[in-house]
C-alpha cells in the first residue's frame, strides 16, 4: 500500500504505510500505535527514505543524512 500524507510538504507531521506510522514531529516509528525503538542513525535513514517516496536514493546519500 502506498504511503499517505503529503511528503512534498515540509510541514508533514506523519507518513503512514500500514501498519506503520512515521511520526516526524515526535521522531517515532509506530506499529499499530506501539513504538519501535530506533537508534539515531537508523531513525535518520528511515526519515530520509520516507520523505522521498518513489525516489531512488543512493547509499552515499544515506550516509550524508
């Protein structure tokens, strides 16, 4: 299922791809409302990828995120 929310909008608060929700404001990944603990680097890469749906992201780009 495609992600929802307006990823092009910098004011997006969450990206949802069921059963997951990336809460950008709180810095959380949730699965069915349960937080999934992530380290800072993992969170950074997840957020970088989630904010760029449909875009090919290189390994070099993820290192810079």
